[in-house]
């Protein structure tokens, strides 16, 4: 299944949230109601409804929402109101789930089920079981999620609430889809879609059609997938659900790509990117750029492919804005000014006290006593303020150090210093730089056999060791792209032995990967091939708000070609690199080998 289509599952969550609540949460509503609630004076019935709305609408502070739920539960028990008692536990469970306290959420939903059963609240019982299933889905306890979804559906079939039933069916379908049980997923979405149509619920109909389109694509029914995705997009356009439209356009582009309908695939992906950029959907911006890069690569338009791939990387890899450093400096300055002003104020007050003591009249003595009391209070306040400012200063310094450390972790030290000093980095040409590319052999086939979490863990294991080796030889890591690792020697400071050090590092990487392969009994290991080239490059920072250090030039492209023409467990170098290190290592001359867009090039294996 394509990576883009996997994201369709996340869209189905929107169906649950919309259908279960029926009304949208609103932080402004919560703020307004909080003001009314704090004034007090309302009857118990009004307080119950206020607390329910506050617990439901509070979005920014989940702890505050849980506090309102607790107050709703306490008042409901006092008033013996089972309906609001159910709502209190249900809302608290929902907020606990959002907060990540899943066990507490399950406990609250269990209580809400018991209350609903006692008061014959069929819908409440059904949606509580559905929320429990949602929690088990998050916990990846698939069997329990299936069981509770089915229980919720059985209960909701006894009610007249078709939207709640459709929501439960959609979520069960989503669970089947996540676990690749496509026939059962399709059955669930088919029934939920009919229910949404009966209730004329446009959003639900659209997302159900989109989910079915995802399934048809996986089943190889491309035309049915296209029809469903087009219908979903058509329904979402009048209600201006641009997030869903952008997502489904990416899926549609993927289907067209499979059919080799390149014009339609490019058109769909381009429209998705336009919507995502207009509405600020960063995930879709990144994904659309990646899809367009892939499409242009397939039609052999390398410049366009590179352009969109760079845009994808720019949105994927972001660092803290350097302006934060300036803001921290401003805060520190304000602190110093406030501290000095406090000292001046204190001296002025002490002078005033001395003048008052010099006077003998009784009324001035009384005034002096009052002034002393006020000064003591002021000194206490200033002392406390001083302590607060001192703590704030420490926090600011710590955050500044963290920001600097983060910038140095992303960019070379010289480049980071230039960026912090002037807010920009000028591109710089280096006449002699050695570039290395690595690639894991058979990575795509290997990736299909492992869960994503396990795959990322394995790749991180290898790349972390590569980082140690590169740092050992004073080389510069540039970036990683998928399973490819890229580094360079001879920048940001020019050196004479960068080619020699790069080959030493490459040999150590080969030894490390080979050792892991021998130690690992199962198939959870990689084979690696390496390519190296030496020549001039241009280095600089990409972007104006989110920064990424990169290098460009024919040297980089040739290094990549050396890697792709290498063999597992081998280090393949170009003539340029060979000329620099031919006296320091032993080599196997491979001859002049045809290279794409380069003609024939001399290549050597390092022995």
C-alpha cells in the first residue's frame, strides 16, 4: 500500500469526533461560560449545564477540562441527577484519553456504562462502549477493540440514533482497515455510508466514500477507487472541508500514478499542494511535494523532481526559529532594567525615611511609622520580585543555551555562528570536498516485512553508529533521505586529508555493518554499498525561516552515481578520489563503466 493512502485512516477519526458530539467544540464558548460560572448565583440545574459545556468546550487546557468534569460529577451526585452524572464521567474519560491517560479513561467509561445501564440510557451505553473501543485501538489491543466496537454497534442498533450507529460502524471499519481485513472493512463502510445518506450527513458520506476508495485501491480495483475518491472530493467542496479534499487528491494522484496517467496524477497532486499551502496544512504540503517529486522522477524530469523534493524536506525538517534567540536577549535586557529600577526605588524610599526621622513633630512621626510599614511591604515585594526575576533569568539562559545547542546540532559551527550573527548565511564554494553516499541494499523489500516502528528503530541503530564514525574522523554529516546517508569532508573548514579520512570512515562503516550481519541470527540486518567522489561543491543554508545545511554541484551527483554503481559490502570511488589516495590504500580497478547522464567513468573498489 502507498504511504499516502495509509494516511486515510487518520481522516476517519474526524467522522467519530463530529458524529459523536454532533456539535463542534469551541474554546471561545468555554471562555465565555467560565466568566459566567465564576460569578456564581446560578441554580443547580444551570450550574450542571454550565459545567457540562465547560468540560466539553475547554480545548486549550485538558487539566482544566478534567477539573470541570470533576465538579460536574460532584454536583450531579449531590443533586442525584444520573444524566449529568453520566455526562461527567463520559466527558472526563474522553479528556483523559486525549491527555494520554488511557487506563484512567477506561475506568471512567466503565463507570459511565454502569450509570447508563441503571438509567436505561441506551445511546449513552453504546457510545461509552465505542469510546472504550477507541482507547483499545490506540493501545493497539486489536481483539478488545473489535469486541467493544461490536458491542457498541449491537446496543446502538436498539436506539433510533442512526448517526451514532454510523459512527461506530465507521470506526470498526477503520480498525479492520488498519489491520488489512479489507472485506470486513468494506462491509462496515457500506452500511455506515447508507446510514449517513439516510440522515443526509454530507461529511459522513464523503469520508465513507473516501475510505472505500482506499480499500478499492488496495484490492486493485482502480476505477472504483477513482470514482469513490472523486465523489468524496465533490461532496467536501461545498462544505469547504479543504483538509479532506487535499488528502483525497493525493490519494487520487497515487491511483493515477499506478495507471500511468501522468497528466491527471500531476494535476491532482498540484491541486492538493495549492489547497494545503493556502490553508496552512503542513503535513499535506510535505506529502504533496513528495508525491510531485516522485511523479516528475517517473517521467524523467529530474530538475522538477529535485525542486519538489527540496520543498518536501524543508517542511519535514524544521528547527527553532533563530528569532527566538533575539527574544530571549530582549527578555534578559528587560530583567536587568527592572532590577536596576527596583534598586533606585529602594534608595529613594530610604532617603525619604531619613528625612522624615529628622523632623520632631508628632504628626510626622506617625507618618514615618506608616511609611516604614509600607516600605517593609515594598521591600518584601521587591525581594520576591527579585527572586522571580532571578529564576526567570536562569530559565532564559537555559533556553538560550538549548536554542544554541539545537542550532549547532543542525548546522556546522561556523555556519551556525554566521546565521546567529547576521540572520542569514551566504553560499560558499569549496574547491575540494569528498562526498560519501551509503544505501542499504534491498531496503524496500525489507521494509515491507517489518512494522514501521521496528523499521525506524533498526535504521536509527545504524545511522547513530554512522554519526559516531563520521564525528570520529572530523567529517560533516549533511542529511539522511530515507535509507540513504550523506556526509562530506573538507568543509566547513578546508583540509588536505579529507579523501583519506573519508575512506577510513567508509571502511569502518563497512566493518560495522558486516559485524552486525554476522551477530544477528534472524534477517533483521542490512547489507550496504558505498560510493565516494571528490571535487568542488557549493554549500549553504536552504530557506529563510526553517534552515537546512546542504551541498550542491556535479561532485554530489557523481558521488551518488558511485554509490548506485557500487556492490554490497564494497566502497566504490571515482578517478578524482583515487588520484588523491592511490598511494595510501590498495584498489581494484573496475574499468570505465557507463554512468547515466555522465558517459563512461573510471571506477575503483577499495580493497
